[in-house]
C-alpha cells in the first residue's frame, strides 16, 4: 500500500523540504482515496497495426529512462507493429538526481521510433523561472534545487530564495542549446485514435479541443474524482500511485519513479493494453 512513510522513507530533519513534500503527498493520497475506480474499460482502438508507448513521469531518473528505452526496443522486436509511436507524458526534470542527463538523452531522441514529448508542470516551472526569476520561490519547493544541482551549479541561493535573478542567469548559461530547443518544443497534448495524452488530466465538461494549458499541466482532484466521459480515454501522469490506475475514462501511469525506482510505460496495441515497468 502506498503510504506517506513508504514514499518519503521517514522524516529527515536535515532536509528542509521534507514537510513540503509530505503535504503534497497527503493531498495526492486524499485525491486517490476519493477517486472513483470506474469499471475496467474495453481498450479504445488505434489505427491499423499501430503500437503506442506512453511513458510516465521520469523526474530526473536517467538510469530508469535508459532501462525503459531497452524495454520498449525489446517489445517492438517482439510485436513487430506496422507503425509505432512513443509519447512522453512530461515531468522529465526535478526531484531525481540527474535532470540534465534525462534532457540530454531525450534531446537526442533515444527511442527507435518517432516520439512525441509533452510538457509537464515541472518543465513549465523551469521555463517560467528562466524568464521570471521570482518564480523560483515556488519552483525550488517542487524539486528545482535538484535540477540546478544537476547542471553543476551552487544551490544555496535557490534554496534560500536569495538573488534569484543571478541563479536564473547562471542556469541559462549552463543549459545547452539543444536542451532548451527540446524544452521549447514540448506539446501540451496529443491524440491518437481513441486515446488523448496529456500530463495531468482534463477538466470535466470541457471538450478536449477546448482544454486550457493550466488544466492539462496541473489539474488533479476534479479530474481524478470524475467518472464522466471525456470523449476519449485520457492517458496521464502527474498524480502518483503505487501501481498504474485504470479507470473507465482514464489511465494514470505516474508510479513515483524518482522515489520508487519504478518507471511505467503503457503499451497500447490496436485493441489491447499492457504495462512495461523498470
């Protein structure tokens, strides 16, 4: 069972952000307890003999990304689809130890098939910090310190929210151009057949084509707690759970990789679904 203790590994008084993370996970767990599990759905259809791989939140775990790349390559060799696509659901950075390594890998397109990379709320916070340094006050509490450290920079000023413009300037200089090109090219959603892919979820009652970026990146309770039809099966990350969650209208695949070591991929066939996990 996913508990606060199992996620955080006990209180560490030397970690100034333990309490922030504890509060966040209490909110997440409360949302999951209220969520309607729905009925196990029939998989929507994909065109032809297509196979789609949706990869959940990586959060600085370059080691798990490399293992997932190998798992997808092996599955492709086994299933031999006519067409295949990898969809990355965002949150590549923050919290884990090697955000730089993750972006380096993704910017060089590590998968053997075409890839669509989506924007997560953590990438959005990084981009906002680079343009508006005062946003670092919030970003530092969401794992931004780990990202800055992965680029070889001192983190004391970000940790204390002092001299944020200087931190932003130093980070701009440290991030390679091809990393920035990758970040600025991220999409907010993607649709294939009967599936709609986004980072966080969608707002109930709003058509998929009318969803706001803020909801696609940040929504949680209203989406997780809804059993309404969204017009497609929504595949998302953002809300961590011990195992993938399959509901009648959505599939969540954020399995807390940066803490659990378990990065999850949803493998979709024309009329089937399965999971790959590190």
